[in-house]
C-alpha cells in the first residue's frame, strides 16, 4: 500500500511539473460539437435549448436604455460614468462597453451595450440598475440582450391559446395497488439507481426499474410517493408512472444543488448557489418554486447568500435547507422563510407575502410549522443579558394572531419538536444553572388542541442529564428521550396522559444503560428501534412500547441509516459509502428479525417510497381493526402457501445444483481414469494415485 | 484435537504447505528461514538456513524428500528435507513469488516478479533426480502477463500451466511450447488482483481468490467458470476441504486500511462456503489482522474421515502458525457452521 501511496505522490509531482491540473472541473468538460462520444443523451430537447443559448452567446450582454444623448465632446465622460457604475457589479469584458453613435449627428443614441464575463453578472447588473436614476430625466431601463428577441416575437394581436384535447394520464398511484401489498424503495449504488419491491415474504427484492446515471447527485421521493425526483446539471426532473418510471416533468434550473417538495407535493423548490466573480461578495443564490404538475415557475427568489442565511443576527453557517418551510399541512397553502428580525410568510394563491408584509419579530432565530395546522411556533432568545427573557410563541396564520406565548428564563438554547398530528409541541430548553457555568435541560409541553393551549413543564428525574435524542410517537401521545452520559445513556418513555388524569404527562419507564443514540419510531407508533449508530457501531434494539418489552436486539455493523417502511412493517438499515467496507442494506421485520441482506459497493442512498395517507375514514379503519382476525386468516394462508412454495423451490434448486455437480465430477473422473496410466508413467510407475484416495474419502 | 500454536518465526509468515501425508508442515516467513514442523504435535523439526531475504513460497516433493523454496533474495533453492542441506540454487534477476513441483517431481514451475527493468515471468526448470546433475537452464520461459504473477500451478498431466496475478486474468499455457491456450473471460472473471489459487485434491478444479471480494471455482481443463463465492472482504487466501464440499475464504482489509476501532470492521474472519450451493455456512472468529494463508491438512485418511485440520495464519499480530481443527472436539478457535445439522464443528 505504501508503494501505491508513493505512486500517487509521484503522479501528482509529475503532473505539477508538467503543469497539468489534476482537479478536473467536470463542468468544464464539453464534448466536441456534433460528437457524442457514444454517450447517448436522452435530453435531446434540453440539449437543444442549451445549444441555442450557446449559439447566440449574448446571455452575458445587457442593454442600458434611457441614457442621456450627448454630443461627441461629452462621449468619453458619459462612457466613464457608465463604466464606473457597471464595473462595480461585475467585470466588464475588454471592449465590452459599446455605445453606438448616430453617423450623421455624431451624437449618442441614448443606449449602450455592456458585455460581462458571465450571464450571472449580467443578470445581476440588470436587477440592480434597472430603474437607476442618473438624474431626473434619465432613469435607466436595463434589459438582457437576449430578451429583446423574445419581446420582439410577441405577436401584436392576442390569439386565444389552443385548447388541447384531454388525454387521460397514467395512474401514478398504481404502485399502491400491488397485489402482494408490498412497498417500494429506491437505492443508489455506484452509477446505478434502482427502484425495487421489498418482497419480504420471499426474503428478496424484485426489480421495478433500473437505470445508470439516472441522476447527477441524488434522488428524492415526493412526500406522497407519487414522484421520484432526480437532479441534473440543467435542472431537476420528476419520474413516475403506472408500471415503470417515465419522465413526467422537467424543471430547468442550471446548477441546481438542492430540492424540496411541499408536503402535498404540489410545488417543488429548487436551489442553486453561484460563485460570485468578486471573491469578496457572498455567493449568489437562486431559488425557484415550480408547480410540480405544470412545470411552471410560480415564483423565483434571487439574492446574495446572506439574505437566505438563517440563524438570525449572528448567523455564521451557510444556507440551512430547506430555506422555505411549508406550513398548513398537506394543502400547501403557506410557506415561510426566516429573515433578520422577521419571518416572511407567503401564501400559494398569489405567491406573495401575506398582507404584503413580513411578520416582524425582533431577534427571532428559529421557527417551525405545525405539521397539520397553519400555526407557527417561533423562538426568540434571551436579550439584554437576561433582562428580556427568551420566549416561544405560537402564531396563527394567516391572521398572525398570537395564540400562546411562554417566557423562558436563563435559556441558552431551545429546540422545538412537533408531534406528527400537530396535537403536541415539545420545546426542549437548555437552561443555565445559577453559576452560568453549565446547563441543564427541561421540556415545555404544549397541548395545542386543548382549550387555551395548556403548557406543562417536564424535568427529567436527573435534570443534569444531557439529552441525546428526543422523538414523538407518530400519531400518538408518547415520546422517547435518550438522556445521560454517552457510553451508556438511559432511555425514558413518557406519555402525555396518565392513567387517572388525561391532562398530565407521566413517565412509563426508564431503560438503563443502553447503547443507543438515535430513536426511530414506527410510522404506526407502538414500536421503536433504539439504535446505536456511529460510535456504537450499529446496535439495534426493537422495543414494544405498549408492552414495554424488548422484542429483539441485533446489530447491523457500522449502520449509518435506519428507515421504517411507510407501513411500519419493515425496517431498513444501511451502511452507506461514508464507510469503505460493509456497504449495503439489511431488511428487518418490525420485531427485529433479519429478513435479508444485500451488499453493494459504493452504496449512497436507501429511501422507502412514501405512501399517501389512507383514503379510508377513521370509522372504516376502526372496523377493519375490529375484524382483523377474520382478515388475517386469509393472509396467513397466503403466507403459508408462499413459504411452502419457497421451500419447495429451494429444495428443487439445491437438488439441481447437486446433480449438476455430481455430473460434472463423474465426467471428470472418467476423463481422469483414461489418463491414469499416463500419470503413472510421469511418476515412474508409482501406482498410488489420487483416485484411490478419493474413493477412500467417499467411504465416510 | 487441541489447537496447536507453533512458535518459532520472528517475522510474519508468508506461506504454508503440508506434505502429502499430512505429517509435516512447512512454513515460510519474512525472516529468511523456512521451517518444518510435526503437524501432529507442533514440534519444530528443523530449519532451512541459507536464504538472504523473505521467503515467499515453497513446495515439497511427493516423497517428502525435497523442498523447493522461492525467496525475495532472487533465488529458488532446493533442499534436502531430512538433512536441511542446500542441494541447488537457481538464480534469478528478481524475487521468486511462487513455486510448484509437477506431477512426478521432475519439473518445477517458478514465477518471478517484475523488478527493475525485468518483466514478470514463468520459468519451467527441470529437476534432476540426482542433484549433482542439476543445471540452471530453463526448459521454458513464459512472459506476457502484466504485473506480478502471484501463482502458477501445473494442469493435468503437466501439459498445461495455470497462472494468475495482478492483471486479474487467469491464463492456461501449453507447458511444452509456452503458447497461451486460454484466458479467463473478462465479463465473468475477476475484476481485481488474484491473490491466491489452489487446486482440488484430484486436480479437477481450482479455486481463485481475488481482491474483488470474490472467489471463483474453475474447470482445470476448459477454464469454464463453475461457481462464484461473493464475500464482503478482499480475498487473500483460499482453501478447499479435501473431504467435504466446503471452501474457506480468508482475507480482510488491506493492512494499511485496517481500522483500529473494531476487529469486525476489517472482516478478518475466515468464512466457510458450501462449495456446490455457494452459500456461506460458517466462519472462524478471533483474528485481528487479515488472513493471508489458509490450508487444509490432506490427512483425511490418517485421522479418519471426520477430521480436517484447518491452518490459518495471521499477518498482523501473530507470528505463530495456528493449527485449528475442524472437528467435533474442543478447540481454541471458534469455528461456527450455522444453520446446518449435518456438519461437525462448534468448537471452543
């Protein structure tokens, strides 16, 4: 290995001496024109669009109109002024400023062209200086050169849009009607992306769709599972369909880095960040919000990265994703962004700010939406050295009425956890002790659905315990907390109801000294995986919270990711490429039985396909639960059939393999027998030969 | 049968070889001194002094009279097994990586590493019955494969030579003319360096282990791929049970990439596979460090049909040879064969 390392050094040294840059920027690589190098593109039309842009090559040119018309003597002075204004924004190309002159009067024509190095700079210049007042009479009108063409082509007469005949679309929810009621998941390993059925009955997967180089960075399901989104250099795309995966829509956004769906998957938010030409400036951020079905841009946001950096006044980190957080449940009605001293809440009817203004909250540093209702919870930290306490408030949208507020004293940090039905909000507050030298943690529990939103304070038995993880039971009234010191922390379960008082929180149990640092509730509640990731090397404990008993303990060595399937029947654990070895995933039953294990090198992603909420009414669901025994008989019988068939198939396969082998061996032996004399000759006539030994072994 | 620890080497071991009867065990190490042991009790019988570099490989004649060793000192030496004396020294311009006697022990195939301007090569030497008549000259020299040739062995009736190494291709050569007869298929073959190659007791098939985390079973005559055993570790060593349809794969992360946190991360266990069904059936736990050599004792006849010795050695931590039995008697090393009722083992 040392030799190999040396070799790499040598290569680098050699490259350096030959002035070759080993860090290849893949964006800079372009295939020769008219040559695809055997790489077939399925993006012909997108490619075509790009082509157009390249051909004209005026994407970085702006036209500045409404300039003063000046005679020849003043030409240079005006040019100087314009150059001064526009070189502040970006680097103007050499000879990139051209102000045409009337050949007869020798006066300028009142407009000029400016060519920048990049289209981004041109775009920025247009935004910043359009409407710039040089003096009262001269207000700049700035346009992209390429836009002229576009505007020129607008026909003078309005023609009614053509109404296309209705073509029924595919059933995008077809996967939900699988006869075996299986779930799908997507995996990405190496260059391949595969969508697979989890055929747990047969302990294997079944391929739905596979494609190499499907995405350029990652894939993501839409929240209801209808679409699979892929990310490319030109933009994002969504895929789906009844039986396979076809491209349903494309969302052009060059250099897109991050994407986010609204919870009802009506909208897609895409994000890109561009290096500024001036290294002192912040990165330029472009965010587009698309309508998923039509592919139309509903609203775009552009600006410097600073404006999108969440974290309040002293924010240090970069953009925290998602920049826009969606609220109001699955209706996708509102989205909001944290700003300096404000929260900007937009509504999707018009894609504008509610009441045309942001919600002003001095020093707000964090907020989160209720998962179901248009309610915002926001947190303002302590101010003025403790004179003004920190506070958490609940704000109703769109009325912006404060529903509840709680002041918190000597709080250093605060985190908010919503229960999935929006019934409860837990606020974890880290407080300073009196000496201010250390902190301890307490919880403020809000009962959102009850009158006046009562708040209860919960402190752990040992309030100095560090909180390692917190998780609400989905749709339930319980939560789990990992607390204590890292090598062997404790895990406690609490309920928002106690046996005789529905309005009081009570502790159910504490499990002492567990090797766990992460909590994974089943989406159906009741079951939870207590996982020891990272330092604990993938310890798993499958725990039943109803019975308060451990169902199984297991280990998926080095596991990095754990995800329940959307029905809560199976758990997937995966080792992704953060580790070099062991890459792949395991599928477990909900009670911790390992069903199967698949290894894949360079394993990047495992994602269960989400399911939309059930269409059944609550009463209907209850009815099914009541008669579960009756229904389950049918499925048990099916299961048994499958397992019988499987063992039958398995036996058959084994028999075949053995037979094949026997046949091969006997063939060999026959040939070997023929050569026996020759072998003896080679050994100077020594008779003892392997064949005899072999026979002896056969005796057993 | 108790586990036997054979102490004596001062540097990591490189190769192990049982004689045909299974009573003698020859070990090679980086400490220049091949050693012979009684396989039954682990007693050291003697050493072979004379090499001036790490000894990579050895083979012993069918009658257990002569030993051949290949070393990094660019020589291959013939020894008198009983007396420990050097009989002859072949000189090469580069380290010798593998040696094997042909059927009848009248020929030996030797591979040499690429070194300085020399490319790797396969040499065939005639081994004289009387060592005073031994000569240096090669009967045949084959060149062509890229990189190191980690193993070359004789095919049926000494008519062919099978070679494998860093270029991941298995080749069958005509041992008379040196002509390339067959090459393993690029699609179905190994993808990375082939580290080891071992023949079945009857020579009908052979097993190759590779850093591509798989081992493959091939037909010796036709070079058709018969089975593939996929594992989670780079394979450094392979062995086939002489009695049962079991193969054992040993390996682990490269020594330089070994994590220091947990021995399981390195995948150092030796794994048992069902030769025919290609399913993992068991494992030997307890190693810290990649396994670089594995061998079964061919002593089935002497000990009765139910006992097979499995020999493992460990590069990183221990310099001792560990003989581990695969039997129903207690043993220091834990060999687990899971889910199967008809097989021996659970040792501890």
